[in-house]
C-alpha cells in the first residue's frame, strides 16, 4: 500500500502588518516628492509624473486589504521603500531558516511527529536568500533531522511541486516522512515605488508533513489521491536577480531585478491554463466535479480565483467552497494555497475531496487532489 497523506501543517505569520491605508500614505508621499523634485522635466514632457495610489484601486484590483511583513518601517519610509533586515553572521540562523523552523514546529506538533521521525526536508519557495548552502540543510541541522535536504524553486507553484516530489520519494522508498517548508519574504523582491504592484505581496512561511497513511495518527490528515504538474515558458512574470548580475555589471536596484509582471497577459493566459489543468486532473482520476467540496487555490488575485473557481465548478463557488485568505495575507507566493488549506480544512468530513492548486511564474501550475481520511 502506497497511500501518502498530508498529516500536519504550520503557518508562521510575521508580527508586523501593513494596511492598504498605510501603504497608500507611504507611496503617495514618495510619489508627491518625486513629482516635486522632477517638476521641470515633467512639465517639459521629458518625464511622466507618478500617479497617486488609493485604497479603492488596490482592493478592486486585487482583493487585498492587509499584508504581513518582516519589516514595515523601511517599507513605509518614503525615502527607503523596502524592508530593512539585519545582516546576520554566518553562525546565526538565516532569516528563511528561522521562519521555516517556526512553521515546521507547528506542523510537527499537528502531525504528532518528532524531528527524529523525519527523513528529508524540502525548502520550496520563490525567493531564496542565497545560492548555497541550501536553506533546507540549515533547517535540517537546527531541527536535528537526519537524512537529506534540498531547496527547490518553481516560483508560486513551489509548494505543490514540492508535494509531488515528496510523495514520489515516499512511494519510491527513498524516505518515509518528509517535511516541506515554504518561507516567503516576498516584500524583498517587490518594488514599493511602482503603483501597479506596490500592494501585491506579503511575507509568511508554511510547512507540511507528508508520510505514509499507515503511520499517520493526526486527526486532520488528507490522503494524496493524485498530483499533476505542468509548465509552460513565459517571461510575463519574472525577476532577473541572480549571481551573474555582478558579471554583467548590473546594479542591484535595476528595475528588472525585482518583481515584474505583465498583469493583463498573465490573467488572460494563466486562468484558462489552470482551469483546464484542474478539470483534466479530475477527469484523469475519475473524480466528479460535484464531489469536489473545496478548492484551495493560489492566493494571487481574487478575480483570477473567482474565474478559475467558476470555470472548474461550472458555477460561482460558495465562500466555503473556495476560501480566500488574500484579503489578510496578500499574495504570499508558494505559501498562499497552503495557508488556505491549513486554515480551511479541519471542518471537512471524512472522505470529502478537495483540490489544492497553485500557479505562477514559469508559467507553472500544480494540482493536488486530496481526500479527508
């Protein structure tokens, strides 16, 4: 028997948060200062004035009201407009490892597991703070886990791709129980000086425990019935930061080294791609649409999720059928769908089925069909 379950989840939420009101005030102060300093160029038509932001625009464009961040002071300072994180010594835990450890402890507790029960650690996220050594190996070290660990990055789909990788390894016998952590400091790759995207992201870390069904004793386990991942290359969501920037004599603040998105193209291309992935996946596994009780979708944009939910279910989903945490957390990349799953799964009844799905840069999309045990 090769049944694999998700037996525990954990969510580390930063202590600080920023409302739309706070974000708009900071951005508008920056924009007004920019327009004043560049008045002559703007008046001569040599430079475009920056348009002010507002709360209604942000909410209607995204469905976001709030976001948690690791540092709000730097973000809200019109002269800085980015988080300020202390540089740590090499003998201190990295910030991503620290977040991961907190989320992992929660997941271990929920699953009833100890670090000695874990055979492997996967860090699956969009933005790793260094090239090497792997954050996963650092998490492994601090938790006292034996076995092996590695990092992986498939942008916003990293968590679902991590689930497929972990489930495949357990089925193959290379590990019995695996910890997946998804630390995301998305505020670090966001340009808070760009009105079109300054509101999109927040920071968080999630964790999952995957193990064989036979060894699970959690009261809220979900059997992984099937996983399906797809990729299709696109530059419409991108971040060009990397270790070769120095070799190219690039500056670390070049605009294309932060989050870039062609929003309309992404919406037009990703929504049908993801909807079809879920529908094909359910069909492949002979799961009827009416048997799907819940969709835990990637939390990127409310309108995108509403369209996908309607396309998959053939009708407008009820709130409990497609839970939304976007308004509280904003887009947290790979962690978003896991937050939704963690917060909205305990009320499901035995044998009820749900679909966990994420999608993002690449393009990449991952679908996981789950059944409550």
